[in-house]
C-alpha cells in the first residue's frame, strides 16, 4: 500500500497527464500504432505504468520519440528496438521470449500439464477404488444399517 | 496517558498471545482439559487488550495528538473527521495494528462460537492462531511501533496522503485485512488438523464458513480498491497488474479454490490433503502479499534496502509459518485417506477442474509477479513483466473457467451424465452464442476476443439461472417457481455468486473492448461530439477551495444526441498544500449502460484546456458483479447448515431424519 502510494506520488508530482493533445499525430492510423506501442513500454521513472498512462516528463519524451520514429517511417518492431537499444530490456512491459524468459512463458502451460496429469491420476484412482466405507462397516453397524433400511 | 496505556495494553496482549500459543497446545497433547480450556479466556483477553490499544491510537488521531510521531506524519487538524479516523490505518504501523486487531478478533470468534468443536481441536486451533498473533505483535513492537512519541511535538501534522483521503480507500484496507486475516483461520484449522491427524466431513464444515467469510471480505476489499483506482487515478483504468494488486489477487484465487474444495471434504470426504494444502497456501499467499507490499522488494529490487529490517522480519515470519506447516504436511498428509468414490464425470471431478484452473492461474500471477526478481537474481537481467504478459497468460484460464463453470455446477455428486447437464444448458448456450454473434456483427472489423468474452459472460449468468431452476425439480412451472423460494440459501448463494462472476466479466470485456476515447484542447463554449454525446466546456474556476485543498474545477455539460443536457460534470485538479501534492478528480456521469468519464488536463498556451473524455460501456458492471459475488457468499454463509453448526458436530451420532436443530 505504502509503496503504491509512493509511486503514485512520484507519478503525480509532475502535473499534466498521459497523452497530451499536442502530441497526437494528424494521421489516425499512425497515432493508433503509436498508442499501441506506448502501451507496451514502461515509464522507467514510474512504478508500474506504461508511458501511455504516465504523467511523467520522461514518459512524454518517450511518447514523442515513438511518434518521431513512426513518422520517419520505422516499423513497429524497429521503433521498439530503437527504444530498447537506448533504455534496455527493462522498458518492455511484455518480456521477450528469449533466453531465460522462455521459462516464464512456458511455465503456465507446463504447470497446467503437470497439474492436469496429477488431477487425472487422482480422479481415475478415485473412480477405480471400491467404496471403503461399505466394506469397513462393523457387524453392529451393518445390523444398524439393515434396521434403518427396513424402516 | 491514554496513549501509554494503549502501548502497555499492546505489550500485555503480546504476552497473553505467547501464553495462549503454548499452554493449550501442551494441554491438548497431554489431554489436560484445564490447560486446553484456558485458550478461550486467553483469546478474549488478547482481543480486548488489542482493541483497547487500537482505540487508544484512534483517540490520538481524533484529538490530533501531535506528540505521537505517527499522528504527526499522517494527520492534520484541518482534515475531515472521517479521514482522521481512516488515517489510523492509512500508514504502515497503524495498518499492522488493525491487522492484529482483526487477527485477535477472529481468534476470539473461534473461542466464542466454537463450543461445538472437539476440545482438543479447538485448543490447537486457538494455539496456532495465537502463534500467528505472537509473530505479528513482535513485528509491531520491535520494528513498527505506532506509539512512539516525539520529543518536541510540532504545531501541526504533515497530513495524510491526499490520495487516501477518499471514502473508497478509507474502507479498502479494513476489508482487505478481514480477508487476509480470515484466511489465517483456515490455516489454523489446517495445522491443528495436521497435529490432530484427523480430517473429516465435520472439519470441512468448520473450515468452510471461515474461508467463505474471508473470501467475501477479500472480494469487497479488492472491488473497493479497483473502484477507487477507476475514479481517482484519472484515466479510468480498473486493474493494472501491479505487484501490490497481484498480492491481493493471489489469496483471492486460492481462497476461491479452497472454498470449493472444502465442499468436497464436507460432502464427500475426498480431496482432504489437497484442501489442507490449499488452506496453508492461502494464508501463505496472504503473508507473501504482506511481504511484497511492506518490503517494497518488487517495486524495485533496490527498495528492499530502504527498509531491510521490516522486510526481513516478514520474510522470517513467512518462512517459519510456511516451512513449518508444509513440513508438518509432508509428514502427516499421508494419513488423510480419501473415502468418497466418484467417477470421471461427476461434480467432484468438476470441482477438481475448478481447483486446477484456479491454482494454475494463481501460479501464473505469482510467477509473473516475482519473475523480475528471479531474472535479476539468477541471470542478471533487469526486466519488467507488465499487463501485456498477464493479459495474455491469465485470460485463457479465465475463459477456460468460464466455459467449464456452468457445466460443472450442474453435475450431481458421485456419478453424472454429461449429456443430461449439457441438454439442460442448451438455452443458456443458444443465448450466449446469439449475444456473442450480435456483438460481433455490431462491432465488425474488431478482434473476435471481445465477442467471445461477451458470449462467455452471458453463458455464465444464464448457466447460473438454469442451474438454480433445475434444482426445483419437475412439475408445473408454477409449482417449480414456488419451490424456487424455498431452496436452501446455499443454492441461491451459489447461483448469485456465479452470476456475479459473469457480470464482472461482462463489464471487464465491454470496457476493455469497446471504450471510446477523446483527447483534445477544449475551448470554453465550443461543444464537440464524442461517440453519441456532445461535450461542452462551460467554464473553469481556477480558485475553488476545499476544506484542506485548492482546486481548479471545470464545469462541463454533457448532452445526448438530441441536444438535451444529461449531466453537468466537474472534473477537478486539486492541490493539497500541506502534503504538497496534486491529485485529479475525474468528473463521472455513471450510468447503467455506460459511464461518461472526464479528466481535466493543463491549460494550453493558445487558450483552452486539455480535456479527456471517455465513454466507458458497462463500467459499473465490473463492481456491480463484485458486489453480487460477495452477496452470493453472504447468502451461502447464512445457510442454516452453518448457523446450526452445533448440530453439525453431532449429526453423525443422531438418528436419521431428525433435523439438526
């Protein structure tokens, strides 16, 4: 909670807010691409905000940089690569699927497989086993059961 | 003086907790009834002392006693009374005191209402519960004491963080803590059962209400937090996959799994060791959440060094309780033999699938949250895991859950016919597909994911209704309708909660898929259109004042397509001079089918103001569904089989056919 607030404090310390009217590109297609790219880039001075949402000065600079690259004719990938070259992997809110990150991306599916396998084994075992409760009745209990069933 | 008494009461409560941790446990081991029985008065005493201590701190806040370090750092004489009180838990030390207050309250409740528990189990539960209190009392007294005085008290305080001065956030922490701490009860029951070496249907019946209550509170707490983020942070997001949010989502998911698996223990005496494990993990995730939030370790790895003492202390608590409980589990779980037999297609299997999906989705959130830490520790890679990852990895599990839920819920225990459940669900399926197709047709050219989400949420709600209706049996519609109202509350609770999931899902899908955004420089007196609405900036008042803030307030008219005014909104930019902090207050016209959301930006050099407008379809359904989920939980909780829990303990010994009243 405290950390969140601290971060918010940082984010809000600079007034203004997120995308400014003067940043918007005249070409709506280009602007939409810019928004999509910005939503995936982290504002490095904020806590867990993309540059698209952030109010910080640095986020604004990055938003303008993204738009500059797009206007210059870069593809989406080239634009992102340009930013990553300068600010590092840290800016990517969606981690790349390279090197050790493969573990991260495969973990959910792997966990599902393992868990699913275990569940299946468990269910099959439950389905195969006989009813222990009925077999485990003592003679008195069985007599009582008989009584009850007769009632 | 009162403050010193509060401090003293806290130390006394710590000592009582130590006593309650040891004596009943030894008593239960030796079969000494007197030693076991002391747990009850000890739990009550512990709670009363903590409550007094909390009241003393509240008194200091209400009277603005600035000789107290904590009050100076978090309060101000001009602050409205509500926020003076909520300021008590709007900081690290005070919120921990609230945490132990709730912890001891739950312990006392177990003592008060647990008269039907077997004495040895009750003694062990209270002892384990008290061991958690001991850890947190020690944490407070040794690293985070709220009762520290200042040598030279200032004339006025530094004010509470303005973002916290909000009704939504005033009540967000207490609910969240009720949830986190409620899970400690499930933990205590699990560990006590492991010590006892016995888990039966009665155990499942005792654990379920605690878990259900904890889950309901967590649901409300998370809902309040998300709602606050929506209207306060100024761009109308409701969930950011922030580590702090994930910290509350993980226990919520595990608690949802636990409250479903404990039904299987209660009704069918299967899934016992798994349920015990879930109970341990649920509280484990609460502690992990506390650790993440308090240590700041995940914000940035370096923030850890800012407060190493506290972070390390919580890490020690976490390791002790999880390590101890899991070790105990490893030794004893083998003894928990499942009794119930069920076939591949049965409600038991359905609930196993539910648990599987919920557990794996928790794992997804967990690994995504801690991955930056792992990557930096082992591979020296500084990277981020943000919303794009979570949306991609988490959504499939939500969708899978949504597909399976209505089918699983319809299946009878033990042995089911899949065909029968599916046939009954045909109307729900047709409705879902129809609405999905309609959505897809209306918004052509967009991704198919949103219509799929819409279809699934309709499927969930309609499926829940079909489920309830099918419980009324056969016969004329009139007779069935009459029977509908006499169904057990648990059945209603199930339907309502499941429908709530669908409604929240619908809100989320509609908002993320179909919101309209407009960012521009608005000139006073020049209306413009956004979606189906006309927006006009009427005037901007740059010198508005609140009780403890200055404000720039815009007056904006919102008109519908015919030009009739439907709302006059006042988006604001506030400045809190004492804290030196600006905040934004959005202007929102909330509606059943959409919110019109306005946020005021900077004045522009060429005249006019930056003004952002969003049309957010079905935004309120997100929190409406959350409330409905919680309501379903409450309904279930009020079912008579929990109210008359006294009968539950004796039920096996009683002759058949006699109601347990």
